[in-house]
C-alpha cells in the first residue's frame, strides 16, 4: 500500500517529495502520491516527515519476509 498523506497535518514543506527515491510523490499544490505502484515501501517519506503526516502500511508479504521467527 502506498503512503497516505494526512493533509490536516501536512505543512506542504516538500521534504517527502524531495526524499522519495522512487519519485512516487510529486508536488502539485500539495504533495500527491502520483505513482503508488512504484512505491518501494522504504519509509523515507515517513521517517523524514517532521509533522508525522505520512503513514505507510506494509504489504503482508513484506511484513512476513522481514519478521523474525517466533522462538
């Protein structure tokens, strides 16, 4: 699932657009998820958003691939 931007929190600073390595986000009048299918789920936009306006829900397959085995 691509990033979701909460426009009630977003200050339109553009950091998420600048930091996105896949050019998923573009700046129009505000940040827009223009190419959701290109999202790598790297979390760069989420981590660098000072306003905590971005959420990312990882696909289940990614969560299972990166989780440690239960002991």
